[in-house]
C-alpha cells in the first residue's frame, strides 16, 4: 500500500513539474493597440514622427505590409478580442484563453465594444487587473476637474483625484502605462507568464499633448501635407512596406456623408500652397500636437520594453503592435477659441492631415477603402521571428485569437459562461511568424455597413455611403485607383453574393 502511495506521489510530482515547465516555456504576450493612426504615421512605416521603440520592434521582428482592422474603434476591438466578425453569447475573449493556459491577465487602456459583445467579456470579468475607460475621454484632467468619461479600476469608477500617476500634470498615455508597470512588477513576483493588453488612446482626438513633446515637432509641418505625403511615399518604398510599383493615390477629401458636421475646411482637400502664412502656422501646430501624441505613446512603449528587459522577460515575450483604424478626419472641435495642445482645448485632426497619415491609400476611418481599414502590424518575438522581416501575406485582427490558441498550445473551450462557444472566424498567423506560407483565409471584412469592404483573394468590393459596390484588384491596384465594377459585373455579383451568404450584418 505504501509503495502505491509513493508511486502516486511521484506521478503527481512529475506531472506538476512538467506542467510548471510547460507554463514557464510559454511566452508572455504583450498586445499594444494604437488609435486613429494611419498606415504611414509610424517611423518604420514611413513617418517623420519619432517612434524609436516601435521601430525597435519592427527592426527586430516582422512588419506586415497588408493588415486589416474593422475601420472603427469598437468593431475592431470586438473582433480583435473574440476572433469574430460578429457574434453574441458564446464569444470567447482572448483573456479567457490566456487564463485557461495559466496566465496572469492585465489590461490598461481603452475599452469599447459593439453591442453584440457579451457582458462576461468586459474587462473587469476577464482580467486579473484592469484600468479602463470607455470610448473617448481627455488626456489631461480638464478644467472642470472631472474627465468627460470616467476611468474604472477593476470595474469601480474612479474620481479624477483617485487616479494614480507619476508625472505632473497627469496625462492619460502616461498613467495608463503607470498602472501596467505597477501590475507587471507584481506579476514578476508570481513567476507566472502574463498577458498584457495595452490599448492606448493615442492619437485619437482631442489633440492634447505635453508642451515639450509638441516643441519637438513645431515647424516640421510648415512644408505642408502635399510635400510630406510625397516624402513619406518615397520613404515607404525605400523601407519596403509598399511595392516599388505602387501608385500614390491623388489627394482626396473625406467622402463620408454620414459623419457630421461636414465643415468644409475639415472634410475637403485644398492645396497647401494656397494657404496664408498664419494659416500654415496654425496647421503646423495641429499636426505637431498629433505627432507629439504618437511620440509620447512610443515613449511609454519604451517604458514597458525597458521593464521587460530589466526583469529578463523580453527574450520570452511576444509583442504585437497594431492600430484600430486609419487616421480620423472628422470635425469634433468642442472648444473653438483655444488652439490644440493644452488641457482646456478640444480639437480633432482634419482630412488633409489624415490623408497624409493614410499615405498612400484612399479615404479614412469607418471606410472599407484601404485608408480606413489597412494599418501597421508588427510582431516581435526573439528567436522565433526573424528580425527585419517584411511579409506581404495579408492578415486581419480576427486572426489574433487563433494565433493566441496556437502560441499558447491550448484548446478552444467548448462552452463559455453557459453558452456553446462560437467558432473562430480567422486563422493563425503563426505560420507567417515562422517564415512559412499560410493558407490565406477565404475572405476579409472591414468598414462600417454603409462603407463595407469584402475581400476574397486578390479582388475586393467596397462601397461608400451605402452606394453601389466598387471593385478593385488589390494585387495590381493596392491604392484603389481603377474601379473595375463596370468591366467585371459578374465578379462584383460573385463577391456580393458570397458576402450576403455570410449574414454578418
């Protein structure tokens, strides 16, 4: 009897050792999301904005030349975190997968979902520690003393004076990182792998930034959007993030007729050379504040990477950087007599600067055209992803969940919160990370319903303002200059029928 007991204890010990070893070998995962940043707004994708820490990830890892989002904050987050284009009860959050695999789950940043995302997927229900806000709120504490929308700590609403921060005056991008670093320190003591979800709000409006960051860029944009767009385009070809034969789309205003007010100087394109000196100075400030917001986000990403280095964790961490949609051209100025930058201002970026951000593509946030749906994606994983790699294989935010499953080496649950789990709609990016060819998904979807795009293989249908489908061959015409709908109506019908059959509205 004693012999059987010793044997049982030995088996339990060996199992626990193997389980602990398996957990230790699994990588930490850091998922960083930026907000309303165009394809060319990052240094390693062509920008003059200083992003050395994101560029470090790009140079040490893999850049995707084609990576799709859902073209707006809430649908992108909904699809990213569940692996579904649309769903409901039965959706499984990424943090459910990491928790099942024995990970500590941390989130600090923006939360914003479509109505179909179940309550059990909200941050306070899936993360061990969560500091969040919903949708949009200011960066500096406003003159009123309270933020437009409140912040929450593990589901409990915080007053502005309760928010912890290290640098005065308090600034959202900084204190989002402060919370993340505090919890990382706690996690290091537990000797568990961790999943850190860091959805920054930068550079979503309102345009507010620290004066020292703005000063770095003041005067940079006096050359204007026309010249800068050509400069970025040339740099992008040099970097290899667009093909040599890519054509630059002509400058174009915001064609969205549903996002009002349609203030002409915000939605229309006009040549820089036609502007007065005072107008150019004001516009230089506007873009300098935007650049400062991106810069400050990069500085904070650097703080996270430094924390991982200091604790010997960076070498065993998969870091993913992406953006929720292309640059935003909508007029949302609430304070018209205060220039952008300080706490008492509330400005947004106009279409002409957003057109620069979305170089070389057409259109903007909410649109299924590439300017709204096509943004940077970087994957960094030492000794697993070859440094300095650029891949032309397309991906989508809906592919992140199946990628997590494969990286975690865990199974997808059969049920969640009493509901049968909904099947994932993407496919793993891990073969691409390994330098292999993956079977391309059957389709990609993006854009709001009236601005929907549906891509299958090289062909893509897309519409504006609920109008007729346009058709583009994305392999031959990545900047959507030649609408083929009238030439190949049968292809339009084929794709439209395939899209309707999915019933994903």
